[in-house]
C-alpha cells in the first residue's frame, strides 16, 4: 500500500480533553506497555510521518475509549517509531482523528507489516457517534452490537438487516483481539462461527457467537474440528452448522 504523508498545518486544533495512549501488541497478543521510540537501526537521514493502515477498531475498557488496530512497517524495531493518534476532533455526530507513525528510508526489512494497537480516548462518551480515521469518509466506523463495523460507503450507518452482513461479522471480530475479520465458517440468523488469527505468533482460534438483541455475543472459543467443544459450551448450537467444520485455520 502506498504511504500517505501527513500534511502538517500550523495551528491545527485538537479537541479539548482528548487523551492519547499507545499500546503495542506484544508477541503473545496481550497489550503491553506504552510504546517508546526504539533505537534507530535503519539508514537514511530524516524521520517522516505517514498515516497508518487501519485494519480495525475494537471496544476499549469504557465508553470513552477504543483500540485502533493498525499495520506498521517492518519487524526491525528501527523501522518505525512514535505510533500515535493526532488531530482528534469531536462533534455531536462523529469523532475524527489521524493515526500516524514515523519512519525513514531503510536498507531492507521494513516491508513486512506488523500489527499494533493505539488507544483513542475521547472527552465525551463515544455512544453511537461515527468514527472517521485518516479522513477516510468512505470507510467510516460505526458501533454495531458489541463491536465496530464499517458504514456503507456514501450511505448511512444504519445497521444491516442481514445478521450475516460483513458489517456485523466485522463488528463481531472487532470485539475480540483479532488482527482482522478472519474467515467465516458458518452463519445463520442466530449463530456465527469465525476462524480468527487472534495472535500473530499463535494458532488460529475458532470463535462462536450467538445473536442477541443488539448484535453478535461471544459464546466460546475452541481449537478443534467438529461439534465437540462447541456443543460442550453451548448445547443449543445446531449440529448441522458444526458437523463438517475442519480444524481452525
């Protein structure tokens, strides 16, 4: 993906009360300590800022925060520094912010993408406000059930009627610690099964959800094929949806 330089404007206004904290996903997928600038190991002179590739967002610990999931360049710690959220602007209907990081020309090893999370905290409750990141109005985010999903491009953020709509499935994935929406293994109006690469260094996990009044609710996570683990956790889960399921992948 082409990097998009951030345009810096003198006197840019940041919404009062907006708070920033950066949480980098550690190797075991558990949010770690606040990020610090690593010792540079890349070559080149000047560090420059770019907008990060946003891969998802998931709920934070309260109604004033959420975690923005991003893909940052390179596994070499010198490839990137200062991942951060800037230019937070709040209105009654939406929250806008830039998700950025700094990098500089490298001798190689910065082409791979590494997942990380940035915590965005707002001055007032997020409620049902739309979240727009990096000025990408066509890929705005809206609260859907327990998670967050994309709004329809050039449309409204009304929740889709189809429970198996990608927006609802993406919202279910965003409510977990998954790096992406994973693979849908089964879905009907009442039940959803997703295979999620929840840990970038660990095995895939199978997540099972039940439809509730406001969206998909997590039931269990399993690691085996078929119905055994799923029906042990939820006996009402239909055998027809799990009988032929392969192992999570």
